[in-house]
C-alpha cells in the first residue's frame, strides 16, 4: 500500500505543493459548502413558515369567535384563502380544502396538539403544515395551513449545484495558480542548481555569495558555496596528486625505458641482462615506494616511523637510483644518524631537492647530514646560479618556476611536495637565502 501511494504521489516539489494546496482548499470549500447549504435550507424553510403563518393570520380574520359557536365568514376571493386550509373548532373540523385526502389526518393531528406548531410531510411531494390558534371571548378555533415545498427544495438544489460548480472552478484555479506561483518561486533555485553544476564541473571561482538573493535563497547559496569550495579543493588535490605522481614516477620510468632501449640495441650477455633486470627491479621497487608514500599522504595516513631510516645509507642508495651525471658528494657528521621517518619517505623528501641541485649545478653537488638540537638535518648544496631573490617567496608554491623557458624540464611540483611530506612527518624544508654561489636547501626531520 505504501509503495502504491508513493507511485501516485507527484515526483516534483511543485506537484507536491500544488497537491497540498488543492487538498487544503478542497477541505475548506467542503466545509464552507456544507455550512452555506445548511444555512440556505434553514432560511428557505423559515420563509415557508412565514408564508404559512401569514396565510393563517389572513384566514383567522374570517373566523368569528365572539359567539358560543365558531362561524366562518364568507368574503370575496375566499377561494384563495381556503386553498390548503383546515379550520377546527373544539377538535371538530369545520372546513377543509377539496381533495385534501391523507393531508386531513396530518392536519387533524397537528390541530389536536394546539398552539403554534409546524411539521413537514411527504404526500405527493414535500409539504409544510403549520397550525395557529384563534381565541375569542366564548369560543376557540384552530387554523392549519399547508404549503408545497417543491419550489423551495428546487431553490436549495439550485444553490447546491451552483456552489459545487463554484467549488470546482475555484479548486481548478487554485491548483493552476499554485503550480504557477510555486514554479516561479522555485525558478531561482533551479537556476542556482544549474549554475552550481556548471561551476563544479570547471572548478570555477564564482560563488553565490557574490550575488543578491532573498534571505531564504541566501542560506541555500551559502550551503552551495561551501559545497563548491569542497569540490574545488578536492579537484585541486586530485590534480596535485596526479601531478606529483607523474613528477616522481618520471625518473624511475626513464631509467626503465633507457635500460630496455640499451638492452634491445644489440644482443647482450647473460651478466648484462641480469644487471639490466636488477636495475629495472630497483626502479619498479622505487615506483612502488613512491606510490605508497604519496597515496598514504593523500589519505592522511601516518608517515612517521621513529628510528627506521639510517640517513647515510638511504642517501647513498638514492644517489645510485637517481644515477646523477654530475659530481656528487654525500657525507654525514658524527656517529651514525637516524631519522624518525621511513626510508621511502626520506627518499621522497630529498629526491626533488637533489634532482633540482644536479639540474642547475655547474660542477658539483654536496649532500651533508648532521645532528641538530631539534633532530637531524640534511643540507643539499649546489654551485649553480641560485634562486632569484624576487622568486624566493614563491619557491614552494605548486606549479611555480623561476624561469619556465630555461631549457630544463620540470613542472614546479618537486619542492612543494618535499616540504609537504617533511611537514607531515614533523619536519620542514627551507631555503637559505644567505647562501652565496649556488643554492642551499635544508631538510629538518625528527631524530630516530
């Protein structure tokens, strides 16, 4: 039954509101129609009683009750007065209308009760009978008059049909006007919905808060703006994650392609093939670690694992994987250093800094690890042109490059990724603007 009612219910808000308005109007019109017709019937019956009493009063003027015997006086046009009139004296019928038939018994019973009374009978049609007492000095008489109610009933039926027709027209107009009004009222909501759909598809910066709306739509606009902001943030994170994965996976993929091209250029020995397989396996393992690290960061996973990364071996393994063509030195001061991050995360933090240093260095790159009061630090230093001072403030913004046309590949994602990963592990990546003849980046991490 519930499913059947749900199928019958309108599917649109405009249809449902119109149905509610129609139902409410129908109930109100029903109450008003019933009340109106009850009052109309009561009024028509009251008019019939007044007509009967007036006729009874006119007939009473023709009755002489001054003597001991009641006499009916003859007057001109008495045929009109005698129509449907019964006259009684002391319970004895003096006059009755011709062809009265069964009505005489009803008139007898009404006269026997005396006083002023009225009853309704149905004898060949609805009739109304009223009695009136006529008292004299020595005698008393009773006059009973009758009146057909067919004209009054016809008027009542006409009023009922008219009121029902008026109700039907009113309900039809109510439904049509309600649908029109609700449709116009919901038009701004539909327009806002379409705009929100368009803006969310292209991550537009337009918002409903920039427009003037009524108070009710202003709250809706605020909610839609919040949703659009979240969608835009998710799309930005999605693009950022895609760019970072592409940026980080490019190096191991290039190694795999280079090794395969070298292997396919001419027949190789078993030892060479084995070495190539080893390089490809290391690159694939590096890609797996990159994906795990970036996806854990995107999901908000815990990236810290105290005491799990030995800094110097991790840095040396990273330089071997990157296969950098420039002179590179890796050194660590003091006893063996451990960072409170996983080795894969340490590689992902240092790798963009090391790649940039080798890309812009003139002749050498130095990587130095040492202990600091708040943990451990890794310096990545090159002897290249350094970072232009005007660009230093945008250095860690995604997609920003000091000179996009410098001939070096890059999307401007490595440094922002390194800083974000370091901060997610409780550390940081900073640039030293006071370093001369090249660039110096400092990685700060918790100690293991």
